[in-house]
């Protein structure tokens, strides 16, 4: 544990808080209404929802695989090195390559 610091004692005997400097709220509201401000928050635009601009995706299924972190890292490192757009693309390449390397599996339909 760290050693306590040698600090001088803090003496607040002479301290007195100052009164808050408040301007007249009525005058501020009057000036705001004259300048056209109607709300403190201002105009709030409609929230943007990008989902309405997306094209429908043919991807309707999800494949979850439990694996060790180093295998996951290896998968994504390979995807990055091959410059593939998605994990799905890398998985399809891997499946195609595996099927081609196995003569008994040549009857399995590709993509």
C-alpha cells in the first residue's frame, strides 16, 4: 500500500460560500420569446433509423459455433488476410475447398 502523503492540514475556518449570481428568470424568458426561442431543448429532429434504407438480406439463418478464442482469432485473421467481406464468405470458401479435397464428398452440392 502507498505511504500517506505529507500534506498540510486544510483549514476552512475562514471559508464562506458566495451567493449564487442568478439573473432575473422573467427577463430571460421575455428575451427568449422575443428572439423566437420556444423550448429550452430546441427543435428535436426525428430519430434516424437506417433500417428502412437497407435492402432485404438473403441471410435468414444464423450459425453459432462454440470454440476456443484462439480458433476464433485464427478464423478472423484468415478472413482479413484473404480480404473477404464477411465470415459467411470465408466459411463458404472453406467448405468448397474441403469438399474438393475429399473425393468421397464430390457429390455434395456446392453453393
